[in-house]
């Protein structure tokens, strides 16, 4: 990175990290209250959206402290979802005293001073310890279960007396129930849903006591779900006549380079007991995605509408407009992810009574059975990854910078699409996807009526699926990144007629809420032509296309024959497994092998140390190596692409060490954010042509970082594995593999050629399987079209001598949220990483920052995540440092290890 680039990078980082406000409707609401004077006419009664993330008291009870449960409260919880019930049954609020009124934790008089002081987002389980009683390793072996109570006071000014007061909870794991001033207001069971409670009837001027109860059973998830108020909580104060919850919808039915037709729907909610006439005016601006703010002049205006909304009801109005020469949204590197924002104002009685912002993008999506997905008429092959919601050692608690880092690495990989497996993500993640230009399949359920686990969503499906599905789509449908909805993953009843009937019902609901996108469910056992498969208008296949395990029988042809017009894609592919930097011998001579342990064999595994070979040829019994998947995708070019299982490792589901390890082996990137060898196998395929000069340097604006990143990492690539420090293998056969998009490669062992190989189209790696290990140097020289392409070397390193440290960002914002990810390497005298080093490293910090967690990406490491002492794994460890709110200055982070020279890095928090 040059000096100019570095300066811009830093400036960009500061702006970005200083503003948690990104481009989503709710965040934008907050932005409005900050800029009344200059950009808009005065907003005397505009809405306020206030973060309630600070100042909570929390206590967890491993066994039930209050005799409450979802079942006891159900009749009082169900009415919270009424707004989203269209075809199902409305649930009136029961009369009488609601449950819990006599529980001490809901009383203002209860003294919670010895409860833990916490800020949100908060995941009560992530601190550990591991091996929590009765929690399976599949759920991460962390203490997610039990009842968690959160309490805080809420000050309401008397001037807000005639407003609507809402509580918006972005995510609460799980079975949320909310009391204000001792009265149960409502709640929502599904832990991934975002929901709103109307506090108005329960609120009083002055201090109010807000108490939230969450309740997690032992066994309700196939992976680590997290626990607690793990996303943001907001207070919204607005005129009683206002834009409803997720109340705008913008579509772009006709898009060209010359013009775009925009359709707008605004839902006006009138909570008064008299009808109200309002004028609705909407202007469109360019959205500066770095700041989440509107930029420049109005670029289009929707015709103003006057409308009357009856007492206590909702009413929808529509308008259309055209934008000339629109800046389209599309995925890089070929396209740019440009965004707009529509600012809707409601006027009544000569005043602006509400201002509501809707970020959106202008793009067309074409779904074609032959050509796959096209954005703005340009075909885009889906190079996707699945990802869970946890952020590694930070747990499920949403951290904007951690999510941004995940996407940065995925973009560097060449990944252009994300499947939100298997539940609604944080809205901020969708904002990031919009800004980075990822294509998204947004998914809601892993389970319908038939269970996968005893206490999973099947217990709620009948009562809640409509509310969950409709609120999810209304929340997310303005994000241009979303190109498809998934209403289910590997649903147990996919092979039954009843499952087909439910698929039809869910598909119809999705269409009613968003007719512009195609949807389906991801199938692993369904047959082409079944009622279930017929219901979707995209065909998502999990592993079925590649053929399970050793079998090459692909389901692509039968689905292709049954649905020639539908897009077919692998919603899950591969499920390859490995641990970073560990190589296990012998290496399978095939291009795919079922991983050992699972089926009793030992292929690619070291069960004693819970490791799996990073030759990247081993997959679970239902999966396939990346090489095998690439082959099947190439053989069936009508397939629109794949979503690899997974981009990042995640907590829980440690297959094949199901009962022994803590986190997954599936990631292309490990849990700490270090790249496995597989990273380069995918990068070679997904970014084959990148080289300096291939980026677009002219974009020296807020997207500079993106292009800078593409350039920096865009050098021709060749990657050798394994490492070349094997004191115990002298004279033994040690296969050498190389990942590169080159078509020829010559390997040299200590300067002697081991042969020049040409890559056949059906091979996705170069392999020299009969190399005999001797210390020294491996060097590969690769060629493309006869010209030298890229070179890589691996050499035998010396003994561990010292630590080195590197921060991903050395300047962070002093906002109490921003993070710096600090990697430590154990190196020899020459500074080369010692590949199998496992020294115990102790971190310390001084200055206005704290070390939130440490990790090393080893799924078999049960050291608690907040521990300041962490063993290196394959030479590396990570510490995550968070700034202190409002305290700027120097943060010094140090690392020490016995017998090694320590290291430190200095951050600036500003
Ligand atoms: C799939 C499932 C994913 C994950 C994966 C692991 O069948 O949909 O959630 O469990 O297997 O291979």
C-alpha cells in the first residue's frame, strides 16, 4: 500500500469506525435527528431512535428462578406478532393481570446492584467456561442454557407524553418476554427475529423499569446459538401517526443505464383514536455508504400524496418516479455497489411529523435456467459461501467491525455471494453486504414442523411461522444485495406431501411480501418433480448436485430436466474439513476422500489431537472436496454456482469430532480469521485473473478501500503446501501440492527440478505426490499461456526465537465498539513463522483499551475465549482489542512467551 493509499485508508477507517450508523432504515432514523437544521426543513417532531445498548444489569440462572416459561406466558406473547398475521389467526391480548407481575425482577424496588453490569450486544455464554453441564459440543459446549434477566431504567420526558414509544429489539436469544413497570408487554420466541413492542400504554413520565427475561432450553440448536440480548436494542419516539415498522418498500421494476423506474410503498400507521390526514413526500438522494448519510442534491422526487388514515389503523400509499442515468448497484469487480436513500416525510397540520429513511439500490436481477444469475444484464457466477451468525471468540454478540472483517476476507478470497445460513442475520450485516456488493440469499428457518433437535423451532412453527416470515421479509426487502429468499434448510419433511404443502404456503407468503425475488428451500433429499421441489422458483441443492461422498451420481441432470427454466445452484457444497497448517500422512491419491473418524477410518485425521489434514482433500460423508465440486460445477455449466459450506469456521458442529471439539472444521478461514490452505484453492478459481492494474484506481472516493484491497491482494498467486519443516520426516515421502490459476508449474526441491506439470482442465491443483523430504527450500514457478505467472517458496525454518505482532488496524475509534485484530506469530531468528509452534503466549494491554478475547483457530482448544494466555496454533494466535468509549490515547498491546523475545504493538484510539 502506498503512502497516499495508506492515508486514505486511515481516513476511511476513522470515518467508518466512528459511525456505527450505517445505511439501514433504523440507523438512518437516528441520523435524521442529528441533522435537522441544514439538510431538511426543521423537524420539530421528527422521530428519535435512541440506542439502549448501555447501562444494563444482568443475571443468569441455570435453573428457573421465577416459575415463568413461554408456555405460561404464551397467550400474552402471541399478540406481539399480530401485525404480521395476514392468513393466520389474530391473537387478542387477554384481560386480567399478566403473568410475572409479582416476580421481584420486574419491580422497580428490586435491588440489582450485585448483578453484572453489561452493555449490549451481549452474549452471556461466550465467556465460558467450556464443557458446560449438559450442553453438547454441537452447540459449542458453552453455557447457553438457563434463564437470563436484563434490567435497566428508561427515562421518558414529559414532553414525549403524546408520542408513540416503541422498543425495537434486533435479536434476543431466546424466548424474550418484556415487562415495563411491572407489566408484561409482550415478547417473541424466535431468537433470530427482530421485533417491536409498543411501550406507549405502559410508559410514564420519568424513570421506567424495563425488564427482559430470556430462556434457553438445553437442546434447541444444531450449532452455537449464543445467548442473551446479542443484537442492539433501540427506543423509538415518534408522533402517533408515523411510517409503520419496516413501513417502506422500494422496487425498481425497469432498469437501464439511461433510466430507472422506481415504485414506492409507504405504510402509515395511525395510533391515534381519530383519523389523521397526512401529506407524504419522498425525495431520493445518493447514499454515501461510508457514512450512511445522504449526499448532494435531490436526484428524484416521488409525487406528493395526501391521504387519510383511520383511527388505530394502518394505511398504504403508493407512488412512482424515474431516475435519469441511475448509478446502478452491482457486485464488484465488474460493477459498483452504488446506493441511494429515499427520505420520506409526513406532514400534518403544517408540521413535519415524521422523517424516515430507506436506503436502497437500483439493479435488475435476471434468473435464467441456462445462464444463472445476471445483475443489470451481466451474468454473475455465484462464488458463494455459507456463514453462521457467530463472530468467533466474540460469540453471537454483534460487532460491526468483526462482521466487516469477515466480509473483507471473503472478498479477498473472491467470494461474491453469501447465504445467511440458516436464520435472519443482523441487519447491519446486510448493510455491509450492500456496501461491499455481495449477493445474498437471505434464509429464515432450519426447521419447520418436524424436529431436528428436541427443543428446536418445531415447537413454535405452527404459532409463529407467518409472523416470523413476514416480519423478516419486510425488514430486509429493501437491501439490493438480497437476490433470493430461502424459507427452509434441509427441512425434514421435504420428502413428504405435507412438507410440499407447507413449502407452497411459505412460498406464497414470500411472494406476497416481495414479488420481485425468487425463493425456495435448500434440499438435500428431495426429488425433482416432488411437490416440495415444485414449490420453489429457484432450485437449491445441498450436496445433491456433486453426489454424496464417494458417489459421483449427481442430481443436477434430473433437476435440470424437470425445471429447465429455474435457476439451479448448490446452496451448500463441499463441507470439506481441515485444521490450519496441519498435514497428516499418508495423503489420499484421489481428488476426494471421506474424512476418517466419521466412518471409522483414519483418512486425513489425527484423532488424538483433534486435527484434520490441510491437504484439503477430505470432506464429510455427505460432502465433497473442493476439487470434486469444481469438477461437477464445470461439467454442468447451467448450474448458477455454489455456496461453499462454510466461508468461516463457527462455534459448535465440530464434525467429525462431534463430542470432543468446540468449533467447526468446515471453514475456508479458521475461527480466529487465519487463512487455511483452502483459501488459495478457492482464490485460484474465483479470482484467476487478478494482477496489479486489474482494479479500478479511478475510484478514489469512499469506495477507495475496496479497490485498494482488490489491488493489494491482486498479485498473481501460487501457494505451496505443506510447510517444509519436518525434522522427523527426512527421507520420507511428503507430497507437495500447489494452488494457482496457472496452467503449468515446475517445482524445485533445493534447486533441483521435480518436474514441470501441465494442468488438465479437470485438475484444480498441481501435485507432486512422490517428493522425498529433505530440509531446505521448495520453490514453485508457475506459468500461464507460456509466460511466467507466480512464484512461491517454502523453506525449512529454525527454532522459535521470538514473537512478532501485527494489528489489522493501528488507528481505531475511541467509541467503545471499534476493534483491532492483532495477530501474533512465533518466528525463528529470520522472522519466518515456525509452522508447528504451540508456545503459550500471554497478552497484556495498557492504555484506553481492553483485550476482549483471544483465539488461535484450533477447534480442539478449550481455553476460555477471554483468557489472556493462549497457546499458539500452527504458529499463530490472535488477540482482539476494543477501544474504551470516550477515552482517546495510545493503547499498547504486548505478548510474551517463555524463552522467546516478546513483541508489542501500539494502537491509537481517537
Ligand atoms: C448440512 C446442513 C448444515 C451443516 C452442514 C455440515 O447438511 O445444512 O447446517 O450442518 O450440513 O456439513
